[in-house]
C-alpha cells in the first residue's frame, strides 16, 4: 500500500487564516457567516423552502444512456456507465463507496477521509480550487461536485465545457440526503444498492426520532460547531440548517443563531437562551473539551455548565450529509436524550 497522503497541518483550526468556510448565499445575495470547517461537513443553512427533489426514476435496473437532473436543476447526460469517477466533496466520496461505486473512484478532494480506501486516492480539489487539468488527465467520465459554492462554479463550468459530465449535489436536509444517494445510484449504475441504503437509513433514522420524542418537554440544546478562544466567537447551527434538523431529530429543542445566513451567535444570546445541554461537535481539527467550556468567561451562568451536562460527539458523522448519518444521529441522540432508550442498531 502506498503511504497515506499527508493531511493538512492545522495548528489551530479556528485561528487559521485560510480556513475552509462553507459559504451559502442568502436570499438577499449575501454570504453565510460560517465557522471554519476543514472536514467538509457542515451543510450550509437552508435559505427558503427547498424545492421538491427531481424524479430520478423508479426502476432498479441500471440503464444507460441516462439523463438525470442534479440538485442545481441541470440536466446531465451519461452515455454509458461511468468507469472513472472523481468526487469533489467528502460526503459524495462516502456515498459513492457506500453504494458500491468506490472501486471506480480515482480521485477525491483533500478532505475526503472516509472510508479508509479513499484516503490514499489523489487529491484534485480543495474547498476553494479544483485541478481541472488533473481530472482531464485521469480520464474522468463522471465528476460529482458540491453545490452552493462547495465546489467552485467556474471549475464545474470548465469541466462541462470539456465534455466531462458533472453532477452537482447539495442536501439541505436529511430527506435531501436520501435523494442524493439515489441520484448518485442512478448516475453510477448502482441503483439497487443506493435505494436499499436510502431506505435502511430512513428506517433507522425514523426509529431514532420516534424514540427521542416521547411527548415530554425537549431539553434546550446548544450544538457547538466552533469557538474562537482569542475573540470569544461562538458558532452555532443557523436557522433551518442541516445541523439544526439533526439536533431536532435527536430530541432537542435546538438553539440556533436566529439567522438562516449566519452560524455566529453572541454570548449574551446564548446565556439568555440558557441551554440545558451543550453538545460539542469534535473532529480531528477541532477538539474542545467539557473542561475547556467550563473555564470560558461567562459560561458558568448556563444551566448545562452548572449541571455538568456537556457532552462530546463525533461531528463528521452528524454534519456530513452522507451514509453515516444514522450512526451520527444515534450518537447525538444519546448525548441529547440520555434518559430515553434508543432502538437497537441494525
């Protein structure tokens, strides 16, 4: 096996000048204020009611040529079953491997860290750039990109001008994840596996949601996406965001920023809202601890701090819109509602 590719060295993700920001355009044309997210996980906030997912057909048989409509409404024609696939986001990399198309993935972005088989693949993209020349040299016959600015629109346009089919996906909700899994199943000829994966995820997630909503009052939950020690900036789920939906599914009364176009929340607002549970979303680049939270100025006024109700979860399982969402929701639910009995994992 070749040596593992070097990962980005980030001494302090929250202080990194060139930190990756997931930018989503607001309805007024502004940009989302987002926390640094080198894991490529946090889905941008939903800015309005998502449109119905386009139909991708109901037949389990893989048939080519096929024309499908991606999440940006672009019709993408695939003449034959793709044999050389490039994934430009961590979530789509996970989906491709989960539905059985991983052996055809020849390159990914530099944040694709799961499954293990994807780690050694060549990097052809970062959040801000795409190596179009390398993708062409690899002979890609399908590129899967991220919408709402995750993959640079100019690079997507350039690839399409060169005759390479590009499917752009963006899941603004858990329901959208199911759709994108089935969409990529159609694009790769793995329709049956994709449908089965989406259905199994839906069954497990629905069961967890039912268990975490026993009819009593939901605890107020602050899911911390990021915190900057130097400035005291706090990053929380934006209104109507993917992260907020996950906390709600887990049985929490989610505390959001109050703005669908921002992930930043003032300390005064957080104290006034008074979370009963604080959940820390940790990943290899951001590893806060309950002890560190307790030591922050002003945080001792919150009920969650007083009651020692500060819990950690693996962030990428929860905020990356891919096949591990059911596992992530189960772990999040255990942190939010330790008082309820969750259904047995399949």
